[in-house]
């Protein structure tokens, strides 16, 4: 083989190709968040009572297999106390959404692991990014375990999953979206300038993301506790600014995180704090020369606020509630873009 002959493995980094792949994976995770919202809102999350990472990809195919799965579901408290007498067709409906949610998780795992192996074999990963990609893969695997840990909380004593575990599951998915987007943006910057360094997380951007984290956490609590149903009026909650019905649950944290009225109240009004911080972040991103990030943040935040109000007034209509969760994921994506834009000024 001469020196000019092509080799079996290319040693040339391919930051643009890897960035595009990461953005595709981020889009898949976004789809999974949306399906997860439908799964939650249709009370479908406990329909599959076993965790079979490989064989579980194939749903029941015969009547006998469906009856076996249905009998497993009939053993858990949700069926005995809430859905007793459910028809097989109704069970198949909720089974579909949980199966689709898990199938997307498997698809994302394959869509991340196989290209990662290929890029690594081709030596196409730029220096310093291999550990980040492996960490994102590991985080995705952890997310699958968190999902089962969440489901297990509703299989023995409870009639639903723990809202704390639901929050961990949702926040981890959103963190993965942010990590994928941040890494892709770093790689695109590297493609434009071989000497570019990764963006730094600036103090204001970090503060904004922490404020957003609190809002997302209370959004997950609201979903897990069905707290959205305690009031269908806005801006007052059942004709009161601070709603009646808040009960002391033994400790400050238990009350703040588990009382449906207080959780709804906090999620409703902390949203304005998060919106204000994000709008300022958008202005900083624009000042840094990233107008696209600024537009994305403002559009996502404005849409999310309107959807939140509409969802409450509608009495938690399924389409609006699903859109509310979907746009919440877009808020996270745009916030990651804006934070990266602000941090890239000194990169």
C-alpha cells in the first residue's frame, strides 16, 4: 500500500457529521418526551408490568399473549382500584402508548450507540469529545433504568407512579436534549474554526438554567400529582390568588412538593420568573451575535406561557397538555442554544 492509498480507517475528524447526528438524536429524544407526555396523560405508564429490554420490543401478537399481558396488569393496584372491569380493547390502547414510549427509547439507544462506534472506528471524533459522547451514551442507558425505577413505584402499593421519580425521569430526558445540543454546537464551532474551544457556561446563563430547572421540576410534580385539575381558572385559582385547600403534610418540603394546590400555584407563578430570566438570556444571546438563538428563546417562551394558560382553562385538554410538554422541551433546547451563545463569546 502506498502512502497515497486510502486506508481502512480515516483519521480525519468529522465535526459537522457528528453534530448533525447529535441533533437527529436530540430530535428523537424530543419525540420520546412528547410520547411520554401522552403516556402520562392517558394513564398508560403502568400497562406494561415487566422490564424486558430486548424481547419487550415485540408486543403481544396473539390473543393468548394479549390475555397474558392483561392478566399481569390486572394484578396491580391501578387496575384493582381504578380500572377494574376494563375491556381488553381499552387495555390495548394504554399498552400501545407505553410500548411506543419504550420502543422509542430502544431506537434512541441504537441510533446513538451504532454511529458512535462507527465514528470511533473511523477516528472521526475530534480530540476531547470522545468522553463527552460516551457520557451521553451512559446517561441514555441510565435514563432507561430510571424509567423502570419510576414504573416500579406504581406496581405494588400505589395506583400511580411516584411524582418524584417522574420528575427525575423527565428532567434527565431534558438534560440529555440540552447536552446533545450543546455538544453539537461546540462541534459546529470547531468546524468553522479549528482553534475554537468549547463554550463556557457563564454565571447568568447558569442561573437562568437553574431557574428553568425549578420550573420544569414543578411541572413534573404537577403532572405526577394531577395538580393541574385543582383549578381551571386563570389568573386566580378558584377565585383566590393563593388557593384554598393547601394542607400541611408534615414538613415544608413535603408540603411544597406534594400538595397539589401549592404545587400548581408555584408552577403557575414561578413561570414568570423563568420567562423573565429567559428573555434576558435571549437579549444577551442577540448581543453576542446569535440572533437565531434569541428568536428561538422568545418564540418558545411566549408560546409556552400561552399554552400553559390555555391548558389550565381547558381543564387539561389532552392536545393542549401534550403541546405544553412538547414546547417545554423546545424551551430547554432554545435555552441551551442561548446559554451556549453567551458562553461562546469568550471561547
